[in-house]
């Protein structure tokens, strides 16, 4: 087995599961009467996750390219930031002003979805450039399929 395939596959499993859990469970969480969000407010908060994902994919990919293709430190930073934001939301959601909640949802989309997109594209491409796969297009497709399939399994489990 190629080095890195298992690590990136398991990372993609977790990030894709987190993305889909966040996107699918956020509306039902926000319908809680204590939070008092309208359907439009819920839709806008979900949209902020997607907007964050757009910018996160670009910025995280650019930062990892500046680090000469070192994706792991960028991934670690994104995970740490998303953990801090998640705990902040969990313990202060009832006291948060709406605009702060929007910013935190943007940051979650930036870190979690941006990282997920970076793993599915840049990391798969990096693994496909390894010496063991030189000139073997089928093997590159297999590596990409393993990573994407593992991520999809994570989304299904979540």
C-alpha cells in the first residue's frame, strides 16, 4: 500500500462525516424554540457554511502550496480551529449574538469544509505523483477512488 493513502482516507472519512453532520443536523438544532431562529435565518446560517467552504478551499490550498505541498500542518491547524469554534458554539449558543453565530458558522465552513475539499483534491493529486505510480493511470484512479470512497462512507455513517 502507498504511504499516505490510509491517513488521507481516514482524514477524509472524518471531515466529510463532520461536514454532512453539520449541514444536515444544523437546521433541526436551530429549530429549538430557545434559539428562536426563523426558517430564513436557518437557511442563511447554512449558507454561511457554504460561503466559508468556498474561501476555505482556496485559502487552505494556497497556504499548503506555500508550504511546498505540506498538507498535514494545514490540516492540523484547521482541525484545531474547528474544535475551538465547535466548543464555543456548544457552550454559548444561547448567549451568542446572531452576527457572532454567523461568523462562527463561516469559520466552521472555512475550516471543516475547506479541509474536506483540500483532502479530496490536492491530497489525492499529491499521492498520484508518487514514484510508485509513475505512468500508471489506473493506479492513480484507484488511489483517488479509495480516498473519495472512504469519504463517502464517512458521510453515510454520519
